[in-house]
């Protein structure tokens, strides 16, 4: 029997790379995103859904997730960066948009998963959850909150290894915005990102799979940066 993987934000970037990686390795992949990726594989089961519709997640996604008899790995990958600007210019609405996708949508999905047999859950976090870099306010707040959300659920989902994982910098549409559109003379953290290691999505997917292979080394509920292991 093929092992099942559930991936949110499966249509581009890291999510697409994870989807293709697990399909290539004989898994059955259940994907959720706004747009269907160009994948023609009988082992790919897709649900079109916009995770910003928080109030509809339980109604729309519970039947889809309930069709999966046992889940080996969940990647809570869908997320948004938000605007890079100083905190004094970040409106409450700006911050709420980031929290909706990066935190509250994941909370709703975790509630569904808490009723399922799930072996591993990886929530895609970021080094920004620990580093208070100028300009990253909404994103940093949302990812720091995500880390704590994962910590809290680990105390309740005792049969599941659940981790918040920063995958490092990946060449995706999200990081392209920072590398090409952000003034690094104002937001100096962007300069560090531009000059540091940038992974291809497939390489990042393989590093995340290595975290799964080493999951027994990590305490459930903890934050892990792949660059430090």
C-alpha cells in the first residue's frame, strides 16, 4: 500500500517540489491549493481551495481529508510573505492577512487532522520567526505565532510528531520579490538573503524529507532550522 502525503500550497515553489518529489518516490499525494499544478499522475489527488477563506476550511476540507485513511506526512506549506515595510506602516489589516494564511488556516487544518491517524506534520516556518528583521513585521509575527501553535498542538496530538521547520532560503516567487523588488539599502536583511545560499525547490524538498527520516531525533513541538542540523 502506498503511503499518503498531504501538502498545502502544492501548485508552486516548495509545495510543487514536495509534491513531485513524493510522487517520484512512490507516495500518494493529496494536494490543496488555489490553482491546480500541471501534474498528470494517478497518485495525485487534488482539491482546489483558497485557504484565505478561513470560515469555510472545516466545511470544505474535512470531507477531502477524511478520505485519507492514514497520513504518513503532512506539509503545512501554504503561506504568504506580505509587504516588506516598516512596522509603523504595517496596518492591522496587513498583519491579519498574514496571520489568516500562515496561522489561522493551519489551525483549522490541524483541528481536522487531530481526528485522523497522522504520523508526521511539518509546518513550514522561517528563520524570520526568530529574527526581528526590519521590514518583515507581518511575516515574522505570523511565523513566530505558527511556531507556538505547533508547540501547543504537540501537547495534544501525542501520537503525531509535529514540527515547525525553517527550510532555508529557496528560489521561489516569494523570495524573488525580496531579491529583486526590495531596496536592500533600507531593509538590510534583504542584502543578506541576496548574498546567501539560495536553494532550488527540489533540494529544499529533499532536505525536508531528511528531517522526516530523522524525526525521532527531535522533540515534538520544536522549531528546527535545516541549516543548523
